[in-house]
C-alpha cells in the first residue's frame, strides 16, 4: 500500500505560495479518522487550528484541467486524479485535514485494512 502511494506521488508537487512534495505516510492503529488522530500523526498540539475539507472536492480542484493548462499542468492534474483513485482503492473513511495557519500541513488520511492511519501529506503556504 505505502509503496503504491509512493509510486503514484513520486515527483508530484502541491502548488501554493510555495511548492511542496506530496509524501506518503503511515501511522499507528486508530478507531476512526479524526482531527485528534491526524494531529497526533502530524506531531502537532491539540490546540492547532484544523479545517476538514471534503475529499472529492479537494481532488476535483486538483485534477481539473483548465483550458489554459500547458503540458506540465495537465500532467500534474492527471497525477492528482490517479492519486485520488489509488487512495480510494486502499483506504476507507478518507478525509482531508488542513492543520495550522499560513504554513499549513495538509493530510489526506484514511484507515487501511488493519486500521492503521495512512495516506499522503503535503504543505501549503497561504498568506
């Protein structure tokens, strides 16, 4: 599973005011995908600002191909579409969490077949 995430996210970059790698992660067992389990996986304090974003909307925005896109943007959109499909194939209870302000940790997390929290993570800078 983690190898599949690494393969599909290899070279993939999340674009914001900075460009950040998209990296796979796996954490310990969890009963559910909650802000608490994701904050723990991220190593952030409980009082960190957390915003939950709809999984489908998050990936729809990243995988949409605009008329003005060049080859690189089209390739990135296709990679994000494939990444969303792979995550859905391996994980359940998929959720997207944005942690913090300005320098934001983004976790796309779900539970695998052994109830381990897993998925991908990246960063965004938004001023």
